[in-house]
C-alpha cells in the first residue's frame, strides 16, 4: 500500500467475505482509514452481515444487487429496492460517499451545496477524478465466493482506474 502511495498508483478497496461469521464491514472501513490513511469513498455496503447477508447495496444507484440463488453460473441478478431495514443505513453511507467524492470534483461539491439533483454520472465522474488524483479510495464489498459485489468491483476498475495508456511510464525501475 505504501509503495503504491510512493508511486502515486490509484487503487480500489474490496471488503470480502461479508457472508462469514464475524464479518464487520464498518470496522474494516474504519481500520482502513486509521491504518492506511485513506479517504474512503464507500460505494457499496452489505445488506446484512454473517448469516444475515442478503446482498450488496449500491450507494450510487441506491438499489440492492440481488443474485439469483438458483443460477449456478452466478450471472443472473436483479436490481431491487433497498429493504426497509437498510434504508437509513444506506442514506447515511450515501451522505458519506457524496462527501468523499466531492473531494474529487468541484461540480459535485457545488451540486451538493446548492441542493440540486445529483446524477449517477456525476458521482462516477467525481470518483474517477478523485481516485486518479489520489484524493480518495473507492471501497466496494461483497462475497467473492458467491459472486456478490464482484461485477460491481470489475465495473469500478473500468470506471475509476486508469488504463495503461493513461499512466506515464515509470522511470528508474
């Protein structure tokens, strides 16, 4: 992590195994903030943890990613409304996401302060700019064993990280 800081390498974090006993997403994010010194832009949160894990809530879309449990290929999913028991947590985490993302884009900051509607594209743009500038780290979560959150993580790699063409060559290595 510190080498990536030294070489200004943008990165994304993924909190895995949230379906396992003892999972604690909030504590993990707090440890990343404390130990790694990141400005965490939490993009997804778990809908339940441990044995109560139901899926992943996308805070940009404000929807629940629901896998089809009968699909052996793990390719079928649906976007559903956030269950009532998670709505208040989702709203709280989204506020924190907007605050973190606003470090990357003045347009988003202005929209937040003016109270104007904030589009998904505006959030994604702010996250990309902030990630490339090293001002924030997008954080996703899920259970890779059951493919929860993996597609969202791969989309985030495409949306927020630079392609090799965007990065200058590293000299002196």
